[in-house]
C-alpha cells in the first residue's frame, strides 16, 4: 500500500492505473482458461512483461522482458519461453534488477540451445542434462577432452568472457538507472508474483519434457534440432532400464545346455589382446577418396587373419564408453533407452554377466589399459563392474594422460602390462584403448606431412575437407605402424595369442561436417543403417582357427564370441548365446532379418541369465 501511495504522490496515477487494469483484465479473462492455455506462450510473455514493469516502474523493463521471452520461443515454442521464464523470473524476484535478470536468462538459454548445436558439431550428439551432471561429477578427469578441441576452446573462452563482463555491466547499469526512477512497488508482492509464474512455467516445461521423453527425441540429432529445449529438459528424468520384453528363448536354453563348457582345443586357451582404436574407420568409406590416398594395409587380411570387415556400432562422433560397454556386455546401450547413453554411471553397477566375467570364470586374468586418468566417465568403477581384475590408467603407466598420447605409447604400455600379467600363470585378456585419433581433426596441420596434404587437396576441392581427411589418414598411418609392430611381437612368439582391434565410432569432423554426408558403406552394400555408424574390426591369431579372407560385416556386440572362438576359450551359456545369435543374424543385431532371434537374445540375457540386476 505504501508503494501505491508513493506512486500516486509522484504523479504516476495513469501509469499505475493502466498497469493494474491490464493485470486485472488479464487475470479475469485468463485464469478461468488456464487448463486450455497450458501451452500458450503469449500468456507467459505478458506475465513476464508485467513483472518486469512492476519491479522498477519502467516501461523499458517491460519491453525487454516481453521481447526476451517472445524471442525464446523461436527455436521451440512454447518450451523456449517456459525455460526463459524459469531462469529469468526467479533472479528478478531476488534481485529486482530486470536487465541483469534478462541477461542471465538469455545466457543460460543460449548455453542450452547454442551449446547443444556446438556439441552436435564437435561431438556428434546433442547436449543433455546428464552430460552436465556427469561431466562435473568427475570434472578434473573429464576436462582433458576440451584440450583436444581447439576450435571449441575458443568458443568456450569467448562465452565465459562474455558472461563475466556482461554480467558485471548489466548489474551496474541496472542499478544506476534504477536510482533515477520513482520508487518501485514493494518487492515482496512482485517477488511472489514472479515465483508463481515461475512455478507455472516449470510445470508446463516439465510436461514438454515428459512428452519429449515419450517420443524418444534423443535418438537422432536431426529430431533434436526441432525440440532443443524440451529434449534437454527430458533428460533430467531419464532412467536406465532394460527395454527387453520377456519372450520365448527356450531354444537358447537348449543350445546352451548342449554346448556349455564344450571342450577347448588341447592346451591352455590363447591370450586375447584387444585394442579399441579411437575414431577408426576405413578411409575407403569416404566417397570420392582414391585408393592411392585412402587404401591402407591395416584394413586387409593377413595370413594370420581370423576375421575382419566393417563393424556396426551404435554411436557416432563420440561416446567411446558406449562401445566399451557394448563389447563388455554383449548388448548395445540403446537397450536401456535414453539412460543408456550414460551406461558407465547408471548401468555398469548392475552388470552381473558379461564377456569379461565369462573369460574370468574360464580362468583368464582380465586387465585394462587406459590412456587417460581412470575416473574419466567413471571408467575405473565401470570396468570393475564389467569384470576386470586390474585397471591401469595413465598415472600408473607413467604416461602423461593427455589426448596427445600416441598409439605407439599405448601399445608399448600394453605389452609391458601383458608381460607382467602373464606371470600369474593364467591366460590373459587385455583390453587397451588408444586416444591419439580423437577429434578435432584438420587443425594442427603442421604435424601432417605436406605431401599427404597435397594429395588430399588434389582429391577434395573443399580445403576444410582436404585438411580433415589428410589429418585423419596421417593419424591412421601411425596406428597402422604401431599395430604392425605389436603383431610381430605378439603373434610371432610361441605363446598362443589372439590380437584384435576395432574402431569405437567415426569422428565428428566438426570442422568439416559435410564429411558426414560423404560416408558410404564399405563395398557399396547397404546393410540397413546409416554409413556413419560403420567402423572396422580385425582379428588375427597364431593358433589354429578358421581363416576369413573376405571382409564380413559384424555388430560390435558379437565380437566377444568371435574372440573366444579364436582363442579356444571355453564357452559358457553367455558366450554360447552370443555366438548362436551372431550366426543366425549373419553378424547384425538391430538389422537382424529374424527379429524373433534378436528379441530372444535380449530376453535370455536380461531375464534368464539376469545379466543386469540391481546391486
């Protein structure tokens, strides 16, 4: 009441009367219609304008707040407007500074929408709430990934500087202008009104998030572009839950009963050494890339080759930990819905049966070699849940732990670890990750041999594409050299050994995104999934095993039984099922022509073997 009298004495009768009249009319007309206006963004725009005016008594504040909330609906209406209200109005309620509140709201909104587009460009997937949650959970170990993206670092630095400088300026400007105005309305009624509108907006935004969750908009980035805000909000509530219905899997039971524990070849099973090759695919999959530039020996069969060919993975541009999960558990992360994107955190603790656990039960010593710090993406805990006896990270291996760690350094460390672990007197399963081929490509071109860059420039008219291709091939050549040396040492000895490698995903090529559209399936055949979800695998052995001369497509989830067969490891019920479905589905899973076989496989692992149970 004192604020009202002060405005009347200040000669602002008509302004205040008009504002109160508009508020009364809006309330009288709209409050009874709220059930029908749950997704009507103009209501929130008008409400934000009213709060902005009442906080300082300035029409400019009302205009700024209205314009801000209106523009926020452009990328996605009405969820964008609702998100802006959820950020802006609470700040306004506690600071009574409309310009500062508007700046902060625009900043948060821009980070959600703009950050999503940047992550898609440089990481191959859209931004989610869980990304932020898990990134900051292990911030010290995860921040190393930023150093590999110099272009992205420039964007981040610019954003941080803008937020810091802009926030200080808006706070001071807002305060200075406020001194020249008439006394505003009492703060507590305005604060209550702002918080009520915030609560309403949050409820509406939550509805949009739940709708997005049901629609499954996280599956493809193209769909995310249409709903950036509601998709981000929907990930706040995602839960990792196996989506495999119980189906008839009796044939797997019977098969496992007949083949479980089948006799291995005479003698101890061979050691199994597997390298996860960062971002590796066959360069010949790049449309228009001539063999003189892109053909490499690493993608051809050798006299020791057991199996090789294109590999079906379930991610693109990033998310190495999901390929680790697929190899270890024999299922894609997509089996767990949207929550599966963060499997090392929310699925790994529930793993009770896996490829690694099957090998350990068969007498193997299971060890992992990790090129960076062990807490990155919860790796140390996840690997323990998968069944690894020992986990070596960069600190234990004496490596610098950066993404500049060369493939040769990782190979040397892996062989040292293998020699030590062999002293236990058991066959060894060693899983090692490389990191040097990690994005960003086409930036540090001083490292790339000029002749290679010249050949790429002659093959691709776009300079950005030529740089990215040349950089990728150069790093792939270093991988090829390291793998050749390891194969000579490991397979040239008398101890039985299997040596394998596979690509976890294709790189995002953030500096030349058109390359994603230039990808084609190796050999021209269309197996039923986009070419960007295709990498490569190779398995070689120095023990008796059937040889595969021609490339054969295979899903990453079936690599476990292929490795176990090559090594002569005993097959338990888990491995028997993996092998049987691989054979029935011709190496593919999601695209298996016998959908009932695929469904039975999921049901058998999830329900019959209880491979994933709560800790």
